[in-house]
């Protein structure tokens, strides 16, 4: 501990932020494991990589969750849009690598 309580508090807060960042990365990794499985399933069954209706429902759901959590819904939507764009990119890539089942 330092002699400055503000520095101690800053370090404590930053440690909490670091822990949350690590949890976010681990959760994203877990989420992408599932979306990769979805991508393989879609490719094997000749389904499109994007699902606009599902995406729209997810945006509405996350915006509601954000509001309930006192987070800016626009931020939650931007975050989801970034993730969905990555997922679709992965699904397109998987689709090019897989052959549909006959």
C-alpha cells in the first residue's frame, strides 16, 4: 500500500477492471465456441450464414438488458453488432470450407 489513499483506491479499481476484462475475454471465447458450432451446422445444412430476424431479436433483447443494468443501450447494440459481424464472417468462412450434406 502507498501513503496516498487515492493511489490505493485507483489501484484497487484498476485491478477490478482487469478482472472484468479477463472475464469478458473468457466469455467471448466461450460464446465463439458455440457460434462456431452453429456455423458448422448451418454450413452442413446449407443454411445462410446470417439470420436477420434472430439478430434483430438479439438487439432488442440486449438493449432491454442494458437498460435494466443502467448501461447505455446504444453501447450494448454497438457491442452486439461487432460480435454479430464477426460471427457472420466466421460462418461465411466455415461455409466455404464445408460441403452441405446430401
